[in-house]
C-alpha cells in the first residue's frame, strides 16, 4: 500500500505542475515548493527549539490559530513553525506575526518528508483537523516526535475505515493524541481500536468568539449601510449568487445587501455585478455618494468577512448548493440567524442550529425570499433566532484550553501542572 500511496503523490504532483501552465493557484503551489527544503535549512536556527503547526489552508489556520497563539504566549522560548499545503492559506498568512517561520509544506514524498523533519527537529507536531500526509507522519515517527491532531473529525466514509484501509489505520494508531470535535468521531476511532482520543470540541468556537470581541471596522461599509438592515452573504458561489439575485430584485425597502464571493477574480466580480443589475458597487471602487445610494455592496478584497458579519442582521453562508457550506460560526457568533443551501448535513453546528431554530436551509429562490422576509420583517422572530445562535457559540467555546494544557505538558514534562479537569477523562 505504501508503494501505491507514493505513486499517487508523484502523480498528483505531476498534475499540479502541468496545471501550473494554466492556473494561478497551481502555479503558486509549484513555485512555492521550488528550492523549499534548501530555504528551510538556511532559514531555521538549529540552536532553537521548534514546534510545528500545520494547516491545509486558511480555514484550518483560523481553526488552529487560538491554540497556536496561546501556546506561543505560554512558551516564549519555543519557536513556532507554521506550514500550509494550499497557496490560498500561505499567500494570505505568509507574514503572520504569530509564528516565527511560515513555509509551504514540502511534497509528501519519503525523501522530502524525511529531510523536512531532519531540518526542523520539532519537539512536537500539531496538525489541524484532517491533514494526513503519511510520509511526513512516518518521518515524525522515525524521529520519535509526538504528533497531535486538534479539532479532528472522523466519518465512516473516510478511507481509514474502508475494508482496505488497514495501512492507513495503522498510521493513525501511531498518532500520540487526537482531540476530536464530537462523540461520534471518538466512537468511530474506538471501534477500530484507536483509543488515544479525547472529545475536546472545536477550536473554531474560541476563534470566532475572539473575533467577535475585537472585530475590525470598515468605514466604507458603514457609509454604505446608512442605518438600514443588512443581509450579508458570505463565501458565495455562482449557484448561491443566482438565488441571491432573486432576493435583491424584490427591492425591499430598508434592506441592503453585502455580498462577499468566495472567488474574487475580476471576471467573476463583473459577472456578479451584471447579475445583480442596478444600484451595485464594488468595495475597491469607493465613491461616497455612490456607496450611500447603492443597494448592493460587493466585497472584492480578501480577509474581511469574519469582521464584516458584525454589520449584518441576517447572514447567508455560501457553498450549500455545491460541495457543502462554508463556516457558519463566523456569522453565528455575532448573534444572527444563518441561512444556507441544502448541503449542510455533514456539519454538526449547522444541523444543531437548524434543530434549535437559529439556522434555516433553503433549496429554492422562493424559500430564500420567504425566510429572509419572515426574519427581517418580524423583530420577534429575528430576536429569537439571534439569541439562539449567540448562546450556541458561547456554550461551545473552551476547546483551546483543554488542548493547550496537554501541549504544555508535552513540551514541559515534569514542570507543568495541568489546570483543566478535562484531562482526567483522557484514555
């Protein structure tokens, strides 16, 4: 199985390199890994102690960020090495001040993985959510480096739990500890004899709680709002935008719309503006008079969404007409109802908020119009749903501290006294 896994890695890398001729993201992936190991070897100070945090992309970074920042604060002598697999994560956070070093993750070939671990010599490796690169895991095991997964989640359909997944499960058993999001993940791992697991919850709740307490402000957006109610659509795709255009066309008085597309290429932004029609402005082309008179504001810059939700009364989360919805917690933490497309079932927070009345799935334009109007035209309905979402986030926070106690104990054996009672329940 190892042979076939390596063959898949080589084949995948070849495809990406070919695609780099045509696609910007693939080009960044390729160029970011040229001379990468040499750069790492020359950059790292071998006299320092390092802890390695790895994230697939930007979403996982935000999920792991509260753990990383608190760990760094409590262990100032240890250097944080942060890696990303995806260009969208690396390009956005390559200058992130909360880490001492930020790199792309090397390709997961046996040779490159061993070289990377050899250069890094980490005291500890922390992977966020679901990044399973088996040659890197093998290299860490060979060097006896503890490996911890945080905010992990498992489902029966994953390759680990297939009848042919024994090789992959074997490497899961070598992981030092899994901090999983829910009881279902723990039970699934238990059923395959993997018992180094604790249910800690999801660190995203801690992250969005932090953002809510210290959001960025945007004067251009405030000029646009002018005291109206705001329906905000975040991380939207073309199928989402099609039904949003129907809602905008209703031209409800006292309601304005902010749309934050998942992709902000100029061609897509132009198509979206044409779809919306009149009274639409782009954030990057600020004109005070036009902003004050516009009905729809399209955000064509990255990195603003999590703080923008503070201005909304109702949020629509994109992705539900495709592979699955994006992060709903960034909106829910501000205490507002969330609306999304039909593909949300694999996300526990979405299922639970739908059950409790804080979230509303829609499948058609008419359903979106009905839900939006029932919330924005009825303060009692809006207030009840808003209270549910805010209380839900507040109730779920706390995973970061549980994880941090364990990480501190691992890098400070014999000198760190755990404070969290959750560790008593570790198996």
